[in-house]
């Protein structure tokens, strides 16, 4: 025997939530009340089922219930008023007129139920479409809000950090050119200002270190910074590894939360830590790998500015080399080894020509503010070497194309022609800056 039909409504009822159950129960109660009201009126008028009236008004009960609540409450309404009538007049069930009366009322109720089902599906479909559109509007509004926040952050970054990495390095190079002592407070304070301006640091300080012991009094500071503890995890790890350390999600999950977000070392020529940079406060979005990379780059550039071992070797091999050129080259070579930020060295060979000085003058005017050049001569030919910090092969090609266009426009000559030869190389191509210069001077 197939029980799927009578069991289906029961299963459906059991799967409803509390609110839907209350709605279903209210429908059954209202269906019963409506039907009872029609039965009561027919009994008062002494006209059961309104059989003696010109219109069978009692069928409004199942019709209204069917239009409002569907099939099963409508069937309950029909069974209810039929049972009350047939209880007193059971013989009527076997008469043709009563059977036709019952069939017509049942078909009318069934049509109303079908109409209710169609209308209910349309209403449910409209509600689903409305819910979907509301969710899409909320999602779009949320996405727009996120984009607005990102735009505001970008705008704030551009306003508060108007300098580029190269311009900051140019300012730092000017600072190092004055030849201060490496722990002089004024030097450290100006370096701290450059670093804070570029990286968005809010509370930071530089503490001296001697024999791996951190002193409590800072050399320079911006904002309030707590006194460092020798047992602080980041400080201890920074001194041991001699590398930049910073707070990570894994450390927070291990219930570590120290006073600092970033700790970075200042290293001397012997790779000994002589000072520590500690960052206590900075914007949340600034604590990213790009910013950490920039801090590491600035520290390496600054510390290498106080080393002159490689620069002495360059000046010993090439006595006519400018000191600034030699210092910058050795700094960038060491910077590439420590941070993997490469730089470029370009060489121009000016062959014997009446307009040679004009060519040199024009190319010198195209040198960027951060670039460093050295003009020398070899075998009667003049050579111009240009250091381009933080420049890759793409930057070299862009610079070369600019020079090609310039020479064609001003002198109608071609690069690598009879007047000027060009050669370029990345600093990472040579382990020794002396060998690098020697190779570039062999331009032909």
C-alpha cells in the first residue's frame, strides 16, 4: 500500500520551523471557525447547506479557506459541514441531486485551490527575487564601502607619504655625505625622521647596543617608546639572528604580545650589532612585507654608508675616481647582496669628435637627482659612468630609449654609432665592485 500521499503533509509539517508551525496552526483554526460560522448561520435560518436557497452560500466557507490556506484546510471545511448535515440526513448521500450538488461544490473548491497554488508560487517567486536583489544590493553596498575605505587609505597614504623610495634614499645619501659619527644623536634623529616619513612609523626609537646589551636610554626617538627589555622575544631574536624581526600572527596565537612590532639591527663592518631600531606604534595597514622590506633597505643603506672598506679598494685601483661615486657603488653592491634590490651601472664612451663635449653635457643633464656619475678617460677617449640606484633591466632600457630619442632630436646621431657607445650592467652581475668598474671601462 502506498502511503506517500497521506504521509507527505505530515513530513512537511514536521520539517517546518516554529514560526511556520504557528502560521499553519492559525490557518487550521481560522478554517474551522469560518466553517463553523457558516454552519451556525444555516442552522439559525433552518436551511441546512442552504439547499432551499437560490444560491448555495455555504460553499463560501471551503472556497474562502481554499483561497487562503490551500487544499487540506478546504477539505476539512467540506468534511465538517457535510458531516453535520449527513448526521441528521444520511439518506441524502444516495440521491442524485445531492451528489451533483456535492460534486459542483467540490470542483469549485478545487479550482479555487489550484488558483491559490498558482498565486502562492508567484508570490514565493517574487519574494525570492526580492530577497536575492536585496542581498545583491547589500553585497554591492558592502563592496562599495570597502572600495571607499581602500580609496581613503590610498589617498591618506599619498598625502602623508608624498616621497618615493629613491627620493628618500637621495635625502639619506646627503645625510651620510656629511660624515657624522655613526651614533651621533643628530644623525640618528634625522635618519629616524626619514624612515618615519617614508614608512609611516608613529612611535619609534634607536637604542645603542654594546656586547649584545641594549641600553635603556635611546639615541633618538619619535613619540613615546617604552624602555626595552633584554628578555623581549623580538629583541633577543634580532640580536641573535642579526636581522630584522617583527610580530607575526603565529606569535600572537602563541600568546606572545610584546611592546614592539618591529625590531631591526644596525650592523658595523664586523657584522656586530651596535644599535637597534624598535617600532612600537604604526598604522595596521603599514605593517606589511613591502614596508618591512623598505625598512630593511634603509637600514642597510645607512649602515653601509659608514663602511669604507670596498670604497678604499675602488679608490686604490682607480685613483681618479670620485669619492662619492666609490662610496655609492660600494653601498649599492652591499645593498644588493643583503636585500636583493639591484641597481645598474651605465657607461658612455665618447669617441674623438668636435662635438664630444656637447654630447657629454647633454647626457649629464639627463642624469636623475639620485644618480651618481664619474667622468674619466682611457686611451684618449672620454668615458662617463653613471650609477642608477634601485634600477632593473627595464629601467635601463627606458633610460637608453630616452637617450636615443634625445640624441636623434638634438644632434641627429645614433647611440652606438660613430660618436657614442653605450654599455650597461646590473651590479648583481659581479661579486666585486672593482671588477665591475674594470669591465665597464673596457667599453668599445
